[in-house]
C-alpha cells in the first residue's frame, strides 16, 4: 500500500448512506451523506451512490483502489444482499452491480461487521481479542469477534442479536416476528416506547404535542437532557431491556468488552446507566465485572472505516 492510496468506505443504513474517502491510516479526508431511499428501487440508490462517489473523489481518481460497503443483510463471502429488513431491494448481488457500474474493486460486508472491522483496525478494539460490537441505529446490528476473528457462522450471517426475542414482549418487528430486541432497542424502538408511555402514564411531557412521525430519537435524547421525565423513562426501559439481553450474550460468549456505537449512543447516561445496572443484576457471580462497556465516539464512523479496510485487506 502506498501513502497516497485512497479507499471509499460506504455505510448503507436504513435511512441514510454515508460515503467516506479514507487514507490507509484510517483518516477520513472527505465525507458525504445521501438518503438511502430504502423503499425505492436499487437503481435510484445506484445513481445517488455514483454521483456522491464521483464528487468526493474528484481529481484524486487515480489514487482510488476500490470501494468497501457495509449494509444490513450483506453476505461477505458471496457479495450478495439477502432481502434486508427495512429495504425493498430483495435479493441482489450488490458487489457485482456496483463493480460493473463504477469499474472498481468492490467488497461487501454486513454493517455490524464493518463497524467491528473499523473498531479493530482504528478504534476501541485495537487492544481487544474477544468482544461484542453493537450498533444502535434504525435497527440493532451486532457482531461477535473471538480472538480477533469475526464469527461468520456457517453461511456468513451469524450475529443477528437484533432479532433475538425478549420474553413477554410482543411488539411487531419489520422481519415479521414479534418481540425482537430491535423493536425496543433502536432509534425507532425508543420512539415506540415514548408513545406507549404517553398512553399509559399521566406524566407531563413536551412530546405530548407531537405526532409519531414528527418525533426522532435525537429529539427524545434532547428532551431527556432538558429534564423531561417521560423521555428519561423511555430510555430507562430501553436500557433495562438491553442490559438484561446483554447478560445472556455475556454468559454465552464471555467477551472482554462490549462496544456500543450508533446514533442512540448519544443518549449517554440515560441509556447506559440502567443498561449497566440490568446487565450486572442478571450476570452470574463468575461473570460479574469481567466485561468492559466501551461507548464508541458517535462522531467517528467506524462502519465507514471498516468498510474501507475491506479494500485495504484485499488489494495490493
Ligand atoms: Zn425481527
């Protein structure tokens, strides 16, 4: 790898797609975001992606070695994307499509795995061997890393913590099942919890004047910070559910650390204090205080850096 080599890292989320132009040392020297339009055809996405990449790379095209993509439902071994929840793209070979379109090497992986790769190469997991990476965004992505190897499973689709079930919870998930973790612990899950609380509680709240589609998780965080009790309670319940679930995975996996990233991590103490408490309450004595919680810097997009690192690892 030469000093002037450049890589594109692309993080395709259910709401937005982030494109970063990255150097071999993990410095992001350019970044752009566009709406994914996950409910529209993949052609619309491809046009927006090409336009954004060309704008970013501009006159530096000769130094560009390829693109790495992280997105939900992606299979890194096949380069395919299988019917991701929140998207209408169906079953597509994304790597082939983008390679044909942009005439560059393209590597694809699951979004949570991209974050884990980014954390391992440039972030909070540089010193870790065995950890769980969780991204709290539109949904809940997760990745399990054992002795520096991402656990892919038999078909490259292991690590779907977001669709494990919570006992006695019945919320409908976009995957078609009920009671999945991400229906509670995600940006959209928090908003659903706020509206349930608005119905069941009489606490005064600034959010009573808002409609469901007007509320964002960022706004809930902002109200929690301003002392809105109902917003704080929504995060308390979310944190308790997450902590209880994480105890299951700590028992199974015995990680050194759990790294948490994504927009919802900005809720800070409102989410993480009840989470840590519930985690500790539910751990066996032999597992208590053995697993660190590391909150990722929300201003660094490790999914983009990890996606770009796929190219670094695969081209000369
Ligand atoms: Zn589900």
